[in-house]
C-alpha cells in the first residue's frame, strides 16, 4: 500500500473518533503490530491492535461512550479492552515495557512510553505503526527500518537478537513461522541467536509451541519452516522424535533414503493437494516409526517392516506429548498412518475385489484423504516412475468406485448385528457373538456372500451350527 492508500484506509468514522478521544484525553493512539505489516503486504487480517499512552482501560471507557451500540469488553487484569466493529476485532492496550527473569517467559509488565512499547516488539516489521493523532493521522511510524526490511523480505529484531530471544523464547518459533508464512529470510545474526538460545524454548508451554508449529504446518510450503527448525536445533527440543528420521545409512554398499527429508517432501506434496491440517500431520507421522523398525540383512537390504502399525500405535503418545487434541482428529491421523501402505499393495493389475472391499471398509469416509497421502508419498526424482505410480493409484480409485457401486461397503455395517445374533440363539454378550459377527463381516469382505440381509442370515445360521449353537425358541415367529 502507498502512503496515500494508508491515509485513505484510516479515513473512516471509527478512527476519527479514536483521534478525538485521544485529543480529549491529551494522549496518543496508534494502530500497531501485525495488522500494519499485513496491510502493507495486502494480506487479509481481521484483528487490529490499538496502543495508547497511559491506561488502555481508561481510553476504552472513553471510547465506548462515543461508540453508541458497540459493546466493549474490559479485562482489567491484563489492562486491555476489546470490541467488534464492522466484523473486525479491536484490542486496546496501554503502552508497556517488559522485564524478564531468566527462568520464566512471563514478564513483569509496567507502563511505558510509545517508544519503549515499540522497542519490545519481536521484529522490525512488527514495530511499524499508523498514527491516529491530529499531527500524524494516517502516517506510518517506522523507528527501526521495518519498511525497508518488509520490502527486502528480512526478519530482524529491533534490539539485540540474543536478548530478544532469551527474554521471550517463543519469538524463535515466531521468527521461523513468519519466515515460512511470508517467504522472508531470517537475518544472519538473528538466525545465529536462535541457535544459541534454542534450549530456552524449554521454558515455554507446550500449548504455545504447538500453536506456532501448527501455523508452520499450515503454510504453503511447510518444509521451509521445518528445515529452519532443524538447522537451528529447535526441532531437537520441539519434536525430537521427528529428528530421529534424519540421516541415510549405507551397509555393504546398500543405502536407504533420508526419511526426514522424504517426510518433508511428502508434507509439501500434501500441502499442494489439501489445506487439511490433520492430513498434513498424517504426512509428518506416516514414517515416524521407521527408525524403530529399521533392519538390515544381506538378502533384503534395508527393511522397515511394520512401521505403519507401530507408527499408528505411537500416534496417541505423540499427540499427548505435543498437547494436540486426542479426539477424532487424532484417530484420523492414526488411521492414515496405519493404512498409508495399503493402496500401494492394491495398485497392481491383479488386485482382488476382496482387497478393495477391505480398503473401503477400513478407510471408510476418509478414502479420498488416504489416496491424497499415498499419492503424495511418491517422491522419486524419476518422472516416469512418478507417473507410473500415479496411474496405478488412479486405477485403485477407479476400482474402489466400481466395487463400492456394486457392494456398498463405504460407511458400511454388516446387515446383522450383535443384538440379532444374541436374540436368535439366546446368547449373552460373549465370545460366540463376536465370532459369528466377525465371520459374517469377513465373508462379505471376501466376497463369499453378498452384502444382503438374507445371505448374511443364512451364513449366520451355518456358522452357529458349526459352533454347536441352536436357534432359541423365543426367536421363532
């Protein structure tokens, strides 16, 4: 945006009202932080921070008197107030400065000047502000050269980077997140400071670390952020299990690929195909158990047998340690990790319908997501090989469609459930019920019987006879 476009942006009633309130209270007010940065980059943002000299609460009370019909929420403990106007969230806070103890990232906060408030910002591009006062209305205030850094795509701290990152170690994650989101370069001294202060990340809560990690994963090219996390050593503290994937080993002239960089390529491939955060997490974890299952023998070379099953078992533990949700989202990732090799086995010309039925049954409504993950798992530099694999997966998709149309397996439950089995044979919940129920399901999936009630009931009667069960009198019509 040009200076004129910025002035036009603030030339609206709300900002004129803020200017009037500031003049009436003999104080000063500014739009600050990330909104100014995003405005200059033409990036959408619906959260605006207003900083004022003095009490943000007092200023908000005075402003609320002028904004008839706008409800303002006050948070005295934090010295902030919030309100919504034209679908935009505004937060008002008094200028402040912070001081830190070495063993805590929770600062002691005290009132400060606008200049001191700008100094405490994490990066020069976030220290930019827009004046809302009579003498600087609509002007960009740039005390640390943030406009030039914004233009040149650089991330630089306003003050000494070692102190900046040591005081608030989460800023290291934010630096890498901004680099990944904006495609910016972290300035050399700043990058070195992250490496030197990486251990300090341990005083930050896992929830805040994971929030930044998720924002990195949601970027257009997540590998950029992960490579920086790895290069600076932050990943060794943030997600050490992922670091174990790194490295290629050679024995007897036989090597295996570097599974860390393979994983990053799969993650980028998924990001090209889907915005789903949890499918991207599936890409991150799909090979996470390879270090634990790696074996070498002269006949077969390197193998990672069972890494998909072990990876699925590890998923809840990883989610718990990262404070990720342990609900249906975790179960989705677990399913993707467990099934990610299945379509590969089914991509051959001679694939059986029973294998397709099992894939439809196990993947259920997540089949499309699983196929995206499998297609993204092709990271060969041989274009012919890539196209051949993609064609094979397309064949699996087509075969799944054919079998689903004829057998209706997706979102499927066997035609006969446990209650009918118990009622028919006078059984209580137990082993026999499970055996019969599983037998019916397997017979349908294997194509031995049709996915129909009468066929399933006949098979149930046959299986019960094999088990020595007689039909209960009460079940007869």
